[in-house]
């Protein structure tokens, strides 16, 4: 994909161990696996149809209820018993294996970045389907249903259990609230797969963390001429931004900052009583994220002190509010879940690929030490997070086949392969 001169990620092909390779050789030679792969290919149009239905039910972050209810019905209709909607709004149900194998949660996210009132009606132009959210994550949600149909169709018996489901609040200020709640309630989960827009080769295994702050300066405010000599909220914000702008951060692990928004003031001839800025801090390392955060917050406070000192007053105050907290995390590139994702991609004739760190639901389990990856849902797509978002289903089934093989390798096919995923604890 993109050209990288420096990279922390090793060559993907060399990571697959003989044990994992052997598992995938066996799976590929298994009759019911071959049948299932064929079934998935023939099911491509059904998956697109599901994707359209799901996309047309609006689901802004924090307003996922209607789509969640619909999804619950779909999971139930596909044979899952006791489909739950937890207190946060996550929807999921378990497909039991035959034994005491590991449990893996396979999930996509219900919410979209689009505000209430955005039309999500799908328009077909040529081979492309256009609608906000159709790829992110309408595709992932449809792929979950396709996987379930595939497991059912060939009556696949697994060693371990698979939880199929969907989370709330993955996007923006949703702040991964669904994934956080799920893993608080299921700390012994053995593995996690999130499905997001991407190629069938996509394997994301590193988590970019972010902390977001809303900082508000408040002062007395007054007439620009008549009250001259009092601290200004706008001047304080600008002092802070000037200091933040000069911060140095490491290139590796990648660590970034930006003041993304500034608002404030009343009129050109008013000393501003209030001004606010939104700060986004990110890193692939939790340690670097904390270091950066301390530096930024120190400057935010310093700016208030300087503005007060400038006018020998103490009337300006600063409020700091944490509005986003996504944990960062890393895991070795050769953990079994990553190997399974690479081997299944190779089994289908692709050159396996490791992607750079991103921010997805997988951040939560990775930060907790639970093996987790984010895989691509397939198809051609573009314009994600814009009103011109589209999806093109040609050949999209390849990614479903790949995720099917990944899941199957991890939980084990009864009478054929041992689970690749370790079973950590009794649930
Ligand atoms: Zn997404």
C-alpha cells in the first residue's frame, strides 16, 4: 500500500510458523471447508443486500438502538440462541463449540460518524452503492451475518466457542465505549477480531492510543477600551497553542498532537470572557502518550498563569476536560492470532501484509493483553466518513473467506485441527 522507508513491522511471510502453516494446509484440504468457501463465494449478493438494509437504519454514535434491535433479530434468525443487548447497547450471542476450547469474539461496530438526520438511503450508480456508513461499518456488520450463514450452511463444528456480535460507540466521542464495556464484563476472552473497511489482506495488530481534551479559559470579559487591563480568554488560548505548537515528539513510536478547534469571544471590541480549544494527542505507545499529555497539560496551565501575570490579576481560570481516552497497545507480530490472519490470507493466494497501528475496537483488548486484530471486510470502498462514501461488492466475498479461515483456525475445526488460540481461563 503506502511506501515506508522506516518500519517497525517485520516481513509478514516469515512470521507464519510450521505449526500454523500445517493447520491451514489441513483446513484447505478439508471437504467441508472447501464447500464453505464455495458457499461464501455464492453468497456475495446476499451479503451486499444485508449491507444495504443495515446501512439504511441510521445509527449515529450514542443512537445505535434501532440498528441494534434489528441486528439482534438477524442474529436470532440465523440460529443464535439468547442474543443479548447489554447495558451499553452491544449486541451479541454465542455459537457453541463442542469442547473446552478458546472463545473468540468476532465483531463490527454499529455506529457511524454521521449526525442525526443524515440520509442513509443507498443509491446505486453503476456497480457502486453510495450511502454514509455503507463501508464503515455497514460492511463489517454484513460480513458477520455472512460468516454465520457460512458456519451454519456447512454445519461446521468448532472446538472453541465463537461470539458473533456488534459494538456501540466505536467512532469519535463514542470513545470505544462498547468495546470497553464488553471487555469489562468478559475479562477472560481469549481473542478478538474486529471487521472494518479494508482489503482481504488487512491485518491491524497495533493500537494507536489517543487522549482528547476540551480546554476552556474563562475570565471576567469586558469592553476592549473601557475595561482594558484584564486577562483575555482568547489571549490565553493563543499563549497555550503557541507553546504546544513547539513541542517535540518521537517519530518512533509515532506520537502526534494537534489543536483541532478553537472557539471563543463575543465581538471584535470585547475582551473575551471565554475561549475553548480541542486537543487531540495520539501515540502507538501508552508511555509516550502519557509523557506528551503531561507536557501539554503543563502548558495549558502555564498559559493561564502567564495571562494573569501579564495584567497582575488572578481573574482568569482554566477548565480541563478529558473527552476521549483510547488506550494504546502493542503485541508481538508473531502471536497466534496474527499468524492465523496472515496464514489465511496466504492460503487464499494473497501476499500477507501487516498494517501500521490504528485506532479501532481492538485497542481495548490489545491494551488488556488479550490477542486481537482488525481485519478488512473486502470489496472496493472509498469516501469513508464523508457523504460520498461508497462500496462496490465485486469480489468482496474473498475477505469473508479469509475471515472465516482465520476464525476457524483460531477455534479449531472438530476432528480436523486443534485450536491455534490458547484457552486462558474458565469463563
Ligand atoms: Zn469503522
